[in-house]
C-alpha cells in the first residue's frame, strides 16, 4: 500500500491473538478535552443543521474528491462484486467513491442521521445501494458479512471509538479489510483547544492501537490532506488519515468491552444539552476558518516555500 502522500506508514504484524478486556471508563473525556459534540445525541442535532449545507459548502473545505480517491485506494476495492458497508456514510460522499469500484447493489450505507441519509437517497449515482439508519457502535449486521468496511469522517463523533472498530472487525469476513478515514490531532496549541472542545481528533498512534486491540492484522496508516495545505498538519485535519487492517479469522473480535459509554435512552438535562451543543458548534466554526486561511496562504506564498 503506497502513496505519494504517505509519510507515515505503520504496520503491526505477527500480533499474537489474545483476548483483552477494557473497562468502560476508557472512553471518558478528561475535563481539559470535553469534546462537546462527541456524543450520539449532540451529533444527531449537529447533523440536523449541518446536512443542509454539507455537500455544497462544508465538506469540500475538508475532504475533496482527490482526497477521497487517495483514501479509498487503501481499502483495496479490487472487484465489483465485493460486499461493502460505509458506516457513518452520511450524504454518501464517500459512497459515491465506492460505487465507482463496486456494483451499487453490493453496497450498504449506514448512518444515525435521517437528515444526512435523506440527501444520500436523492443521489442518482447511489440508486440501487441499501440505506440503513443505525449506530456505528452497534451494527445491525450479522458477524462475517462484508468484504470491506469503510467509514469516513465519522469516528470523531463516536462516544467510544474502540467499540466502533470492534464492530468493524465483527461484521467483516475473514480476509476482509476495514478502512477508517478520519481526523488527526493538531500540534498547534490554539487548534488543540478548539479540537478538544469540539470532538475527537485521534492521534495516529490511537488509531493503530484501536485496530490492533480489536484484533486486526497488517494495520497501516496513510496520511492524507487537502492539497492547498501543502502537507501542513499542525492545525489538525478533519480528514487526515486512512487506517486499514485485515481480519484474518472468522467470528467476533477477541476484545471484550464493558457497557456503552453513552446510553441514548437516558434522559438529559435540556439546558446542559443546549449549552454543550451551542458551545461545541461554536468551536467547530474554527475549523471552517482554518481551511480558508490555508487556502489563502497557498495562493499568496510562492510555490516551494513553506506555509
Ligand atoms: C462528517 S460526516 C461524514 C459523512 C460521509 N462519510 C462523508 O464521507 O461525507 C459524519 C457522519 O457520521 C454520522 N455519525 C455520527 N455518529 C454516528 C454513529 N454513532 N453511528 C452512525 N453514524 C454516525 C453523522 O450522522 C454524519 O453523517
């Protein structure tokens, strides 16, 4: 798996297959990183509004078609007959990339937001795929079902990403590949502040750890990013890497987890919810400004010079 953008590639080979049990508390957020929208309920309402301008305005800033092709290369979509699931598939931007390689009737798009799915249903190119409303952390598919599991730009909203990756493992057939495309944590302090307030920006090592603990082998990470960033990663990237792993054996993941981090049936205090939602959304706006700033810098600073 090679790429012109690939400056980091991590392989975890020959890992012993063992069962590990993680406590549920592993998913809890430190006070310095409240990640106000990294909840199913907040993400639901966030996408209630974001879905209105998602395809036209917001997504193209962070995740271009070229980035999508670059990322999907790692999923090894080598046959039109592969059975593929796109989890957190939203309006179907990544699914459109998948159906270029795979027959639509073999593709399933799952998302928890009916508003995002509504947009996907309207796309002519996605006619024939199966669209399912559901939760990435609790997939409604039998064990050993798919040849490929793809999830792009969704992990950052999952209250317990390890649980979602364990589910990816479970629903794949032996020899199947999981490809999780997602954000990467910034190194610049102001970006760290807004990232931590908004949602989860995992570190590259965290992705590798989640995949490895879930039982995946041949775990690899490929860096991606908008071309006008010229490789700059200090501000963090909402789509910053594609991580892949191969499931070698039949059955469920060897990893055992405690109860879910978020119980969506539990009532929430509406004032706390509203404050968390508004503040989280406000912090997300920082990541609308950064790509515009980088785009302007790319136009102004001569080629070959650092930006
Ligand atoms: C940034 S969008 C990415 C959409 C799409 N994958 C793409 O490439 O444009 C994130 C999506 O994840 C979905 N999402 C968030 N949490 C989820 C969960 N727990 N289960 C399923 N989908 C989830 C949201 O509803 C939203 O549509």
